[in-house]
C-alpha cells in the first residue's frame, strides 16, 4: 500500500503548507486516508471539481447525505472509528462521519482535523435519552478544514432525510464560513447549544473518547439491536410532529 505523501498531489500540498500543517495531511489509524477504498470513493466524489473549495463542499455533502446518521451503532475500536469503516458500513454517527470528511479532504490535499465539543441536544429519541441519562452529548464531532487561508468548521452528521424527519433545517456548507448546528429547529424550538470545545486534532484522541463514553454512556456501548430511524418515526408520531 502506498503511503499518502507519495501521491504527487499530496506531496505538493505538503510543500505548499507550513510544517505544522503536515500532520493535518497525513494518514492515521482512524483518518486512514491511505485506504484504497476510501481513496477511490473520494476521487469519484470530487470528479469535475476545479478548486479545493469545490472539493471540500462536494465532499461535505457526499458525507452528510451519503452515509446515514445512526447513534445506536457505536464501535469504539480503532477500526470501528475509522473513515474507511464508515464507507464499508454505509452509516456512522457524528465522530466517524467527521473523521471520514477529514480523511477524504486529506486525500485531495486539503489539511483537515477532527474537532470535538460538548453540546446539549434537545432533539433525540426517548430510547437514546434513556440510555444516555442526559441531554448532553459529550465529544460531539465536527471537521476543521483549511481553505483559502483560514480554518473553517463543518458538521456533516445529520443526513438530509433525517433532518426532514426531525424537522430540522439541513446544515449547509459553502467552504467559506463555519457550519455548525443551528440553535433552533424549523418550529423555533431549541435544537442544540455548544457547551464546551475540546480542540481540533490531527488524529482522533480515541482514548479520551473511550474514557468519556465509559464514564457517561456505558449503556450506549452495549449493542441492543435497536433501530434508530424506527425510533425517530415513533417519537415524531407520538408527539404529533410526523407528517
């Protein structure tokens, strides 16, 4: 398997950026941008793009809508949290989807990091709230991308079909400004608020994530076979918000 920096486009990117950006271009065990399947998917996704911004935007929507959000299936192994695993499974939750976007951007020479934050999310399912025991989502994941001389944040977690079911405004990204969750949904009800930021990382701090989940969400780490979309539809119907 070829190392990422041997690719001409990546090598040129590493020459173009300062030394401290180089770690944001390299493959890691979770941001496995040297994985053949991920590289093929990325190249297909950005076909026809003419700039780094175009590529980043194209990849954002490909990750957001091409892989459904599912917080019930959490695998905190290195393989389970890797970018290529999201492609293989066809789904992911906020951190793996942020990891996938970051890794795909590295494939095309865009420096990218994984950001983590604690957020209060007022829209989930009854089953998820029961398992979590709180409405605080510790270590919510987003992606930081270096475009046009600045770092911008992108959050590709919720696919558009899920946004429609939850009656949320889908989160757009144009490559020029931060794109994080709107504080309110389409009915004006509070959706998400950021409580704390935990940095942007060249590699996913997996040990920290494991510690936080084992401390706050031990029940989430036990597979139950529950169906996330079915629970979303059930809850929407129960509160009268289903179409």
